[in-house]
DNA sequence: CGTCGTTTTGATCGCAGTCAAACGTCGTGG
DNA sequence: CCACGACGTTTGACTGCGATCAAAACGACG
C-alpha cells in the first residue's frame, strides 16, 4: 500500500513524470468509498457520474442473463478501472459487484477529462491499459469457448497470479483468492459443481492448494502448462520470474 | 464506398471537423494493399511496423491452441482496426486472417502517433472505439460461456447485422455474410457440425435464410429475442430501426 | 469431369450440467 | 455454550447438449 496501485500500473506501462504521478494520486484520493462484499458498486444500466477505480479488494464485472444465470466478464483487482467507458461512452452495459470489501475511488470525470487532453503520457498509459484489457477478454473467450475445464481453471489461476504479482500482492506463489467456486464458475462459464471437481484434479496433481480464501501455487510451471498460459498477452513489464527453471 | 469507413465510424462516435476527416482519409489512403481470402494479414507473434485497418471485406482475429483448434476472437469489417495495439503496445498477441479478399490500409504509425497527440477529437474517437470493442468482447464471452448454441448463433448474427448496418452495408435485413460454418463455429466456440444443425433450427423457425454467402434476416425481432440481443452495448449512434413494431 | 471445399446427415460418446442431499464452518442469538 | 441458520464445499446419480467420427451430397471451379 505504499503507492497508489493505479500509479504502479501506469508506471509499468509508460514513463511518467513525478508531476503525472502526483496528479493521478490526487485524483484518486479525492473521493474514496468503502463497499461491502457482495454489494453492487454500480448496477447495470445505471449512468453514474463518476468513473470508479478499485484501490483495495476484488470486484467483478458481470452480466445477468434472462434465464437467471450470470456471466462474470472481468475480475478487478487494485489499480483496475471499473467503468472507464463512462469517461467516454454513455452508460453502463454491465453490472459491478464487490467480491470482497473494497475501497473504491470515485474519480471526478471532468478532472479526468482534463488530464486526458493535457497529459500525453498519462493518456497513452490509459490507452495501453484499455488495449491490454482487450487481450485479457480475448483469453476469457478462449477459456469459455475452446478450453477444457481443467485448462480454463488453470489459466485463470495463472492470470490472477500474474496480475496480483504485478501489483505486488503475492508472496512466492501465495496470494489472497477471494472467489467462491460459484463465482469462479461464473467467470469461466461453467457450474460450481464442476469447478469443484476440477479444483480437486488440480490439487490431486499437486499443482495448487486452495483453502480458506488463499491460493497457494505449488507448481507454477506445471500449472502454466496445464492452462496453456503465456503471460505475454498481459503486457506487464514486471516479467513473471521463470520459477524453477530445472524442469 | 463514398466515404472512408473509418471516417464513418468516427463520425458516429464523436463530432469531427472537416479537417479531421481529411486527415484520416489521407492517412488511410497512403498505403493500401489487397489480401486474398484465407491469407494471413499478419501472423501471430509478429511485430509489423504498421497498424492495419480493414477498408473492404471481412477479416478475423484468431488464436490457435496447442491442440490445434482455433478460436476466433473478433470479426472485422470495413472501418475496423486489426491491431491498434501496435500504436501503443509491443507485439501481436493473436493472428489475423482475411476471410474474404480484403483491402487493408497500412497506417504509418508515426503519423498516427502524431494525430493521437495533436487532434483531441480524433483521439477521443479512437478511445471510444477501443472501449466499444471491449463491450463486443464481453458479449462473445457470454456467447461461449453461458448461451446455448441457438442463442449464441442468433446473437452473433444480430451483432453482425447491426454492425454492417452501421456502416451502410445492409439492405433491409440482407447482407453479405462470408463466414463458412467452420469459421462461425470457431467464433462461438463450437463445432461446424453443430453450427450446421443450429442454423437449420433458425431456418426452421423462419428467422433467417443463409445461402451462398448472403444472410437474409426474415424476422429480426424474433432473432433478437432468440439471441437475447440488445444493441445498446455496441454504442452505435445509428440506432437500429425497430423493424416491425407490431409484434 | 474430377477435385476440393463446404454443407448436410447419421450414429455414438463423453464432458459438463442438473438436481439433490450431506457436510463443514462460521457468525448470531437464545 | 449450544442451537440455529446462512453459506460454501463436497459427493452422488442421472441427463443431455454438443463433440466426435465418418460418410454422403452438393457446388464451384479449373
């Protein structure tokens, strides 16, 4: 928590001036609110005034379908925007729910607008983030469309490990993983029952241990192989250390 | 073909000055190349110098998986960028293939870079396009993850109808739809055989007629209902006329 | 007229969904 | 301290959608 997670992400994307950093930090500190776990950050279809940014905790973008089932379309961790659209598009096209208790910054859209017209470096950084997010979404399409259950689960575990590492929230293969199996299922497009059985397989293979709300990755290389995971698409600078090279 | 399709898209997104339009048009006219159907526009992992833009024809972004199967992650029609990443990120994280013969503009990245620092309106427009694309990707996740075969096919047909209409390439419910069933399957994450049977259902219900490479939508409202399609997420100005209100 | 790519049909299989119940853990209140 | 309920995980039995394999029909094209 020493620095603002957004600053950290931007730093990993572009070269920033100290002044840029200060501006971002100020923008984020303006109006910070706490949201309890399982509560909506902003409901689908709403037109909130402000752009939201996760400072602490996990949240999710989701869509509820007419038949009642839910598809999670993004997992948000500190430094992630919830609804950058609003800076630029009209209204929400998805819901936003806090998965854990979250600290959410409400960014003043006028100030944000001002920044995106004045500060070139910052704008480029935000630009990059949006395009990097697209790459994540593409991987999720593949998860749901063409990967088996084991592959998809392994892949998403690797993704979150990489992203959590990038913002400094892992400790050698271990990190908070607050998703219920139900939520994990909604993210991949399967059922909680089957997620459960899939996790058992991964455990059985000695790849991971998931207890309480903490994920411990026992064999990162093995897990990446299972999930066909290659970190490149995340476009992170901090490079994902290769772990045990002797395999 | 009266106007540049990118200009048309931008026009639908933001207010442009005549000067902006001229600049874009010039940028696109610089270096136009033809690509034959089924040929790669640029292979996965490459680092092409230029950003590509489809001027004519259909193309697709795809990923080949280790087991050999393919997932298409985006369908590109005139006015769509193939790899806007390159303006801003390092290297391709997916392949690009022409589905029909295509005219592809190679944009000079320096000039593009120049524009995105000078012309505020254009930058905002491109910004919007990237975020709108995210919304499309989210729908594809839902297609693959939580929709039945019929729903997913209906949804993607509606999507392409809306997008083709937005650039003026439909004629009351009829438009070129050059995808093979194989390709359609790769886009939704199913098999060609099952796409075939699914299309038969849609035909049987009198919703569409797909012959040759032309799609005729017989009952747009019915199709939208089947696919749970709501055009809002595409963020198009041209509003998708409601068709037969008497339903 | 043969070839190649695509669409169509049929038969069988299996992964994951569905339904249902038991179990463990935790927080709350009696 | 225990009973209770809420929530999440786990297990079992059964089902079904869509995959897989294979072959035939169709159509465009050289």
